[in-house]
C-alpha cells in the first residue's frame, strides 16, 4: 500500500462515534489559527523542499487520534492546491448545495515554526528540526464550487467572484499578479466592504474574518469542522455567497430570480442590480456569527494569543 493509500485508510478507519481529544482554538499575533491538542504530537524531520506523504503517514495517524471529528468523511488531497503549499496536509470533503456545491478543505501546516514545540533534533539545510508540539496550525475553508455532480476532489473548480485579482482603494483599482504577491487580507477587506454586513460579526474583522478571499473566490472559515457544523455552515453560506457574488457579477449567471426565491425563500431581496439580505436573513447571520467571541486574559496577552470560543449552538 503506497503512502497516499495508507493515509486514506487511516481516515477511513475513523469510527462514527470517535470524539476529539483537544482543547481550545486560538489565533496568534500574526493571526494564524491553531488547535491545541489533548496531548503531544511528534513530527519527524520534514524536508525543506516538501512534506512527502511517506513522512506524513505517522503524522496523520497521530492527528486522527486527536481530531477524528474534524477528519471524518474527508479524503486526502493528493495534489496540493495551491501547489506552493508544500508543507500542508490537505483533506477535502464534498458538501452538496441547492444551487452551488462546496468543497471543505482542512489544511494542516506541518512546517516547524519557532515557539510551536520542543525541538528533538536540530535540522539541516535540507530538513527542518524534528519536534514535539501540543498544537496544529490549520486552515478550514468552505469553498463554493461548480454545480454538476461534484467533480473529482482533486480537480474541483471554485465559483470565482473575481475574473481578475483586484481590490478597490480610494476609488482606484489596483491589479495584482495572480501568484505570490496577491494581497489576501486586502481582498478580504474588499469583500467585507462590499457585503456591508459588519454589524453581524461579533469579532472584529481586523482580528479575524470568517468570510475570506481565497482560491479566487469568497470562502467561509469553519473553525470546528464537525459533520454538523459543516452542514450548518454550507446551508448559511450558500445564500450569503449569492449575495457576495451579486456585488461583483450578475447573479442571474448562477440562478434565476424565480429559482433563487424558491431555494431561499425570504432571505435575499433585489437591490439596485444586486442582492441584499432580508431582515430575516440578517437575523440568521447574526445568530450564526454571534456565537463566537474572542477571549484574552493576561496569560494569553503575554503569549500574543487570542482564544476563539463558541458560546452556544456549536456541535
């Protein structure tokens, strides 16, 4: 059995009743998310060039023991997207929607970072140090993809809100190159400016954004990607994504007004060639995002961390 098959077998062996053994979810001073584990994770020497899947089998076995609820139902993305993220392990799950579908991608960063653990053996020019850590850095994104049978996970195609990668500032448009110099945070800020929904988010957008720019589209961060939370997130994000899409392109490209109202009755209303949220949809959005808050006591402040808590309704 090759390493990819071994990793997939580990994920496939997760039982339906297996529960996470983990602590809280935090963000550090550079706004990266990490999950504290209920024990320690040992990571061997990861090659500087790329984390190959042979070296990843043992890591996945350990992570699956701590976070089975987040990995259950997922598959290993054998070809990383984007390919430049050579030290990420990417797990994907298909979630069907009414008008568009979704791919959930759960990315674990296995590259050693200073302060993230205890070094067991120093690295070299070709490999990072081996280390023990009590946390994993992650990204958990719900990505809108084209409807139609949900294509193979290795070839999913996002529904783009940007034909070109640009952002708006001071009534001028600035075009970015498509690769390394994309300003993701500025494009995320642009999404929120156009949405005009800042009052639905309890957490400051300067600290953490649930709706973000990635994969040339608008994605939703799902901090606790259990089966129940992913289903809840997809049901909310589908009409929200249509609203966002309407700020950039004619929404009729995706769905007619009649079909939209039939699929999401009373949630979206036409407004100057765009869509706006109804009062009932605003209430749904406030309830969903209002569950989360940041906590920072003296100990967390010394570390430069914030903890993100879910106060109610998280499964």
